C-alpha cells in the first residue's frame, strides 16, 4: 500500500489494504471507505461487520446448481415439481432470481458466477463450468438454455460453453433476442424476459 501522503497507523493501513482487495476498489476508494468507516457510529460499523460474517456463515453454494443458498441442495434443486431435464445457465444468482420472477420457467439452473473476460483476467477455470459439465454427465439433461447477458462477454461465454457441450446434450438453446443489447438480464422486465425465454432458439 503506498501511503506517501502521511503515515497511517496499523489498523487504518490494514483496513485500507483489505478494502483494496475488493473488486472495483482502487487505493483511493479504499482510503475513502476506511475514513468513512472511522467516522461512522460504532453501531453502524458493527452491523456492517456482523452482516458480512452472517453471509459467510449462513450462505453457501448449492452443490448441484452452484446458486447461493442457505440449504444444500437449494430449494429449487430440491423441489420434485421442477423439471430436472432442463438446465438454464446464468451468470449471477440475481439472473436466476429475475427468471424465477417471471414464473415462466420450471427447470433447474446453473450459476456460473461470472463471464469469461480476458480484460479482467477471468478465464473459464474461474467460472463453475467444470461443475456444469459434471452435472450434464451425471444427470438426464435434455436441454441446456444459455441465458448469459447479450453482451460481448456474455456471448463469448455462451459460445465457449456451447462448444464444450457438443454431443453431451440433445438440445442447446439461447434466449431470444429482444433483451436490450449489452443490457443485464437481471434488469430486464418480466414481459421481455418471459418472451426471451419462450422464444429461445437452437444455438
Ligand atoms: Zn441448487
């Protein structure tokens, strides 16, 4: 940590260092957050620290779909009324939530936890792609729906997975166009998302 402006004491330097490990937080933002926290009422700082620990203690990844969950397997994977022959591959847990909101999909999910992004040093091995392939080999899957965002990275990630799936699944589909290009699935309105699901096309 470069602290050429003034010497900070150990706990301050340590917090700046911890903040700067977070995605999108540079040294400047890490300093700003640290000093904000120092001025914060004690109760509020404690609530923040406790909320962070509660998430780490109570939330885990579903062993089957990799979604975040308090129960393992998650309530979707564990629901016998869901169509387990379909897997909808999404980038983030919030994308699965957006699709759930539409009530138009009764299959299962697989959460990648990111997209392939050479610019941000994210390669395929950083995503939960290996777990997806394991699932497809072990489960009876008739359709994989690639529901990544219609962005450059989302498309590239879908193409990459599609290539790996060759021969493993009878049908691989992609959400229909109509989602705002470059937009995030999680912000799409229910009607648009339902149409994109219903109009999904063979990859
Ligand atoms: Zn699950």
